[in-house]
């Protein structure tokens, strides 16, 4: 037998860090101390000279996954800030520096966003509301190579109630879908963008990319999800010169017209049935020319 490939690691290492503002903590402001909170789910995978652990039960080079978990927590305590990307780069470098037999480190993070509560019309210093959308980071670092770093967003539910259509598609004996020039367009957006150079602020750049994507979604007529993906990627490149590749997945969250005519009601353009299954899945990766 031949061992074709192998990797292993620790998944779903969960971290919560309170970023305390020393001046805010010491103040007597009515809202109390001013904090930021950072909650991550971290995955670590290692590749390298681990073959004998599979073929000969030799654990002499196997870094325990428990060690990986502890490393994530200690380095997060020391170094994790508002931006996740510098922490991911530091974490990958730690494993490559600490273990000569590790050739590649793959990291993936998902963040739970906490938005500041507004109380009495003012942002509260240390109380938050959870956000379903999850910022992400993916990093692959190889010994002697330049790390490939991607940031992104998952589970961002967006919708527009008009200025979307779908027509001119091929028809056969099984086609029942009518042409549409005014429909609801909704999706659970997943997007990733790759950095060709590191920006001064990852947070500001990521916000700029997302703003460019959403501006296209909201502001332009969509003749198809495919065409909208292309225009969204184009806008992201124009907004942020630091990125060179964009991957977008837009599953179509359908809202089907409800026929109320048996009840003497015209519900056209007003009444719809939300449905998640089955759904269209449209994805593309676009790079700079």
C-alpha cells in the first residue's frame, strides 16, 4: 500500500477575547467601560513528515492536537486584536518555526460578529447584539513560500424586492419556469477575496470590499445571478487594489408568487412563499486580468 496524502489538526477551537480600553475602563462614563469583543472559531491543519505515524504507529513527530488548541488560546491572548489576519499569519509562522518537519500549515477562522447595542440613542460601551453573518479568514503557509491569505464573509443574508429578472434561457419539455423581469432576489452570500499585498488595515479593506459587493447587488438591475456575480467582482477589484481574486457563492433563496386568485385576490408582486429547498447554487471565482 501507498500513503497518497495526509493531514491532521484541530478544528472548532473557540476563542473569545475582550479588548479592553484602559482609558475607558478607568473612566466614570455613564455606560461604564468601553470594550470590543472578538469571538473566533479556529481550525488548524498540518501537513509534513507524518507518514510513519500512519504506517508504523510511530508518534515521535505527531504534534498533539491538544497542543494546537493550547497554542491558539495562548497566542490569541497575547496577540489577537481587531484584525484576524495578522493573528492567522503569526499562528502559521509559529508552527513552521517550531516544527522542522511541518511543511504546510492551513488555517481557517470564522468570526461571530457582535454589534454594539444602542441604548438611549447612544452606542453602549460594553453591550452587544449578535450578527448571523460570519467574517472568515483562510491561510495556507508553506515552508519557504509566501502565504496565501484570503478574507471573506459567510452567511450574509441579503435581499432586494425588485430590479431583478431572469429571461432568455433555453426551454425543453421539462421547463415550466416563466420569464421574469421583476422578481425578488435574495441570497445567503459567501464571499472570499485573496490578498496580493497586505493592506495597512485589513478591517478597513475588508469593509471596502464588502461595501463594493453590496453596492452592486443593491444598485444595479440583475439580469441573472451570474451577471451580478461578475459585476460584484469587478467592483471589488476597483475598490481595493490589494486583492487579486474573488470567489462568490450566491445560493438563490427563492420567494415564489402565491396564487390568490381562487380567493378573488390579486397578489401579483406582493404576496410570496419563502422557500429554501431546493435552491439554485451559483458560484464563480474571478481573478484580475
